[in-house]
């Protein structure tokens, strides 16, 4: 079975085509800057050279069409026709309390994802466009959705409730949901496997630090707390998102700056974080480069960012009464030697001791980067959200086929 995985973001769409007989990747790629004047398409077939082009892609329907065209292209393609795509799996960031696990898409599922638009304004509308685009281009193909929130549904009420009137939870389901769950789940399993220890016996903090960033406390393989909340805005400082702040800043700023709700929302989601403090970029590579060239604002942004990661790790040690494994993953977590060094340098009280040489090594493999005598193991584990999405999609489609057979 060949499964196309689509990870649609607000202005981008990442994809991978899997052959599930051996979980191999036939092609992967991304469409960036959707809806802007020049969109960038990067297509990487596994056994052929990369293709990159710049063109105008105004919406996600066009982006999905472009991806399918590339997959079946006589020169750059990896399949002969669209019929060779047997199923499509989507990442969906917000599943609310409705979705505790992955599901096949039907009209009810679509309606529920739509109902959650308010809670993930940068993400859920884009996912819906991706799902609709597949409906248009591949109408017969089953689709599955895999939710960022699902893994965190194991959190206890003490972690997921906010200390505000309970009526708000009852009426509007205002609570902590948490995100990046597919990634936190995957890297925690990989870490336990590499250590050769049962996941059930480990206390872990996983740090998914990419453009969006979150930390999760995982006990016995279950999420017990996580830094993102009702929406993906809470918690760590991010590329363009503020993360935690005094809630009173919102009405205060609206009043002083005469801002509307939508303007203050946009300020906190799109114009804060690394971008706002450095005045340079939301991209950690540029922050580190500028910092090393002596830029003080970049240094302040980096220090604030890493300080906040460290504080979250500390609070989760308290939440779990211990820490066996600390895992770094995602774009920044997997690649930034400086970030891991800065975060870990303040955690010696918790038995964290990095090996500077191991930390510097570049590798795409999961690895331990702590010193042999470090009480807490520190690891870098590359995430693979797309693989988990492909696996869940495969399982759901097979289950459905089996059920259909029973009915005959
Ligand atoms: N070598 C690197 N050093 C530091 N940061 C990096 C490096 N490579 C990528 N990144 C960071 O990773 C981020 C993207 O991470 P990713 O997990 O792909 O995010 P998302 O899925 O949210 O788009 C970029 O914004 C960039 O800052
Ligand atoms: C939930 C979230 O923030 O996702 P991303 O990091 O892909 O923006
Ligand atoms: Mg991501």
C-alpha cells in the first residue's frame, strides 16, 4: 500500500509518499509560501535528483495538485499514475476532547475539525484545505487524520485544568490540550528502545523545539503534562510566538495601543518570540549566527529562549519527582549544539551532565549526548511525525477493509 502523508501548515505543506510494504520513503518535499507571490516547491524523489522551482501557488488545493503532478511526473515522478496512491494521512494539530486517537475522515470528522478552527487558527484551517484538496483531486482515496492532541489526552485534570471558573471548561472545553503529541510519543519510544529500558519504568522530558516548540513530561510512556495549552501559543518562547506571559498584558496592551482582539492575537502568534526580541529573524540559525557575530539583541533572544526551556524542564522534574531521560528533537532540538549546551548547563542539580564532544557530533541517528557518569541520560532523537501518520493511516485502512469484508 502506498500512503501519501500531508502536513499542511498555514503557509506551507510538507509531504512524504511511503511504500508501507517496507516503510520506505519514495519521495518527500515541501511547498512553502503558499498564497504569497512566489511559492517555493522542493521535491525530493529518493532515487532521483531534487527538483526546486518557484511559481505562484495561491492555495492549498493548488499545492496538493502540484504535489500529485510531481509524484506522477514522467521525469521527476516516482509513480505512474494517481491510482497508485492508496490512502492519504494528514497531520491535524487540534483534535479537542473529541479525538483521542486517529480516525478515517468522514463528514462528521470534517465538521468537528472545522468546529476547532478557533482553537488552532494557524493550523486547523490549513489542514481542512489539505483534506478538501485531496477530496477534489483523489475523490476515491480514503483519508485518515492523526491529531497532535491525542497523545496528551492521558494528562490528569490537575495538569489540564486552568484555575478559572469551571463553567468555562464545561461550556467551552477551555483546558490544556497540548500539541506535537505524535512527535513526543514517537521520540519517547525511540529513546527507551535505544537505552534498552522499558518505557513503563522511565521518567522523561521530551523537548520538541522547532518553529513551534513544546516540552512534555512523560511517565511510563504517558503524557502527564505539556507546555502548550488550549492553543499552541502557551509555554515556551518560539520563532514568532510569545509563549507564557501574564494574561493581563492582553487587555492592558489592547487598551494602551488601541488594538483589536484580532490584532493582539496576531501580535502574540506572528510578531513575538525570537523575531520580536532579536529584530532579526524567527530562525534559530540566524539568531545563533548573529549572536556569534556579537549582536546583543540576538544574544538576548537566545538567552531568553533557552532560559525558558530550562525552567520548563525543572518544573517537570518537580511534576514527576525525578528525571531519567531528557530528549531533544525537531529542527532546533536536533540541530542546535548551542541550544542544547545552554539548556543543559543549568541542570546539573538534576544530574544532567553533557559530553561536549558528543553534543557537537552531527548525525541523523538517535544518540546519547550525556557523559557516561550523567545521572540523567540526555539524548537527541530525530522526530518522524510523517512515519507515525503513515502507520496509523495504514492500520485504519486495513481495519476498514477487514470490516467491509465481514459485511459481504
Ligand atoms: N542547524 C540548525 N541550527 C539551529 N536551528 C535550526 C537548524 N536547522 C533548522 N533549525 C531550526 O528549525 C526550525 C524548523 O524546525 P521544524 O521542526 O522543521 O519546524 P516546523 O515543523 O514547526 O516548521 C527553523 O525555524 C530553524 O530555526
Ligand atoms: C502545534 C504547532 O505549533 O505546530 P508547528 O510547530 O508545526 O507550528
Ligand atoms: Mg513541526
